[in-house]
């Protein structure tokens, strides 16, 4: 097949810069701060094994047969309870569908809502795959600036007035890649903006349970109960990937009924349903009450690793980098300051860092517009404390 025979929409996207970077990580001894993965050593293997055995022993037909596109009913009920425990009132199983990871939820939103030439607003920076997904469906992706408290609402409103977007996408809690958390006051203002301008907010929340100390502000979905009518302009994407296991590929979409119905229809066309075995396993795991202990464990580990990384950066790189301490999640977002004549090009630093034995992701690909070449993302999730210190020392050598 010749390239000219491929769909024209593929010209709007390119292979992920992050995935391309992973090809370099086969070099022996590389310490990787590049991935956005949870630490597989922290997976509750015993709990998942028991849950999968229960699924096969108690309901083998349901676990191994075709299932409903909307999802396995016991899991939908468990997810509804999980969300209710996080402050979302009056949520029932029929208000959500199970997706193959939250990435499919975002793809379904793009499929159902975006026409060629539509405008969507995302954070700058934001999750790279979301930019690619929305562009694939023909969207013009516009970047709204953020700071330590998340999306800057005043500037967002100006962009809404100027562009009249089809939707606004946000990761308000421990964002990827920024690590930023939208303040409570800004969350309330964002929901008010959605109603004022009749625009859908898409809340992506894969990291909200991974807080270090105090819990973050309530999700937009939880807060919507305090702002009558705002739920009609809100879609919420959730996932078990970062808190339980990415391999299960369990996510969910909560959305206004009309959008949810069309998402179910589009899901029928793509994969018929998410793995019933994975859904049954997750349902038994949640029903057994294992999640609170599993979350407590990973929160403690990630909090300690984040502290170790920040301390190492201060000691080894000093004022050559600037960052805001995250309150949770998996990432540190840095900016090269150029202090003392040090390098300010993160892409060049990434090449030098590989030579020194450490990998990270330059920040530019995370911007839909006006990329910041001085920015970079470090993940502390999968590296132990000793390796974190060693990796930061290697980064300092690359910056020297």
C-alpha cells in the first residue's frame, strides 16, 4: 500500500515523541524518569489473583462470554459506589459506561462531538495523547495557560469568547505532565463558565486518588452537585490504570445522557465491549474492599519518592531548574532557568542525559500551541530512592 492511499486525517498527527523516546531505553543501565507508568512492584498481585479466581469460580459464563457494551453490571455498580465515596452523590450504574481504559473514553468523546474544524481548548501543557486524539478527528486544539493552581480561568474565559470551543479538556488534579492541581475556587469558576457559555467540560481524573498528604479538592463531578445545572455540561473520565493495574484496561465515562448513549453506539462499532474477564476481576476486587489499603500503600511510596527527587534536584541542580512541588500524582514538571549560563534547551538536554545514563521527556510535545522548549517532565513513580538520587546526579552531569 502506498502512503497516498491512507486516510488524509492521519496527516494531522504523528507518532508520540514519548513512544519514540522509549526506543532509546533499551540501552543497559539507563535510569528512566520518562514513563508515565505506575510501579509494577506495587501492584496488589495477590488481591487481583484472588479476584480473578473468584470471577472464574463464581460466574465463569459472565466472565468469559461476550458482554454488554455498556459494561459488566456488577462493575458498573462498584464504580458508582467508588465514585460516591469520593463525594459524587446520586450516581447510579446506568449513569456510566465501562471503557477500555480512560483513553477510550476520550476517543469516544472525540468521535461523538468533534467535527472537522471544531475548536477545543486544552491545558498548556496537557496529556499528549489527548492532543493527538482530538486532532485526528479534525479539531483545532487551542492551548490555555496554566500555573501552579491549574488552568488560569480569566484567560480561559477570554479564549472561550474568542473561539467558542466545542469542549474544554482538563486534568484538574495532579495533571500530566504539569503535576498542577486546580484550586477549589477555580473549579467552581470553571463549572460556572461551562454553564454561562454552554460548553462541555471534559474532566480527566486518572491521578486524583494518588495524593500525598491531604486529599485534593473535590472533583468537578463532585462539585457539580453544588452548582445546579452544571452536570449537564460535564463529562468525567476515570480509570483504574494508575491506582490498580494498567493491564486490566478498565476505565469509565460519566456524561450527559445524550452523549453517553452515542458513546455506547460508537463503542459497539469499535470493540463491542471491554474485556468481560477484566471487568469481572475488577468488580470482585472492589467488592472485596481491597482498594483503600492498596491506595494507602502507593500514596506513601510515591510521596516519599517525590520528596527524594525534589531534594536531589535542589542539591544537584540548584537554581538551574525551577519547579512547583506537586501534591500528588506521578510527575514533576521542570523549567530550565539558564542560571549560570546552563543549558535551556530541554530537547538537547534529553540527548545529553541519555549519554549520561538517564532518560526524561522534554516538555515541548505536551503543548498544542507555543511549546516551551525549556520545560521537561520527570516521573518518580517507577524508580527507587537510590536510583532517583543517582539519576538526578546523572542529569546534573548532562547539564554541566
